[in-house]
């Protein structure tokens, strides 16, 4: 049972990236998919999540209107489309899957059913 995040990279301010979170060993259908980010020396921050039962997406204020979270059950993969990226979006991004939690507020990895490894996003000014 694991999540594999990918799609990070280096982009100039104003650019876009799409992060993917591929699930293996379990079916994402009944799971919420969420994304955290972390900058060295700062607490992990819940950025967005997609609630499977309602189809509702949640975002922190700083990414509203720029990021879009989604889930493709056919491909067993979650996504985070990030547009109009800013230097302060630079962080390691992690995906999580949980059957209950969304919005995601606790930074503790033990609170979530499945936690993926991170992918680095660097936005240059």
C-alpha cells in the first residue's frame, strides 16, 4: 500500500506544474486525496484536498483560484494542478489518502491512512 508522488520541478514565477499521486496496493475510489507542503524549518501545511463522498474540493486561501485538486478513480491517481506559481509556493509537496479526513489540518502523518513521499517544487522569481 503506497502513494507515489511525481511531477515536481523547477519553474519560473507565473508558470504551471501538475503533481500526480499514484496509488498502488489499494483502490482510491473511497479515499479522499490531499496535498501538504513543507518548507525546511517550517511546519507542514495542508494545501488542498478532494472529498470523494461529496466531490467538494478544499483549499487554503493562498492557493485558491490558482490550484485545482482532483482524483481519477479509473487511473487510481490524484492530481494537483498548480497555475500562476509564486516563489512562496516553493516546498516539498506530499500527497495523502484518507477515508475520512478532508479538509486536512493536522500535520501529523499518523493521522492519515496512507502518506506518500514528497516531490520538490521550486519556483524562481
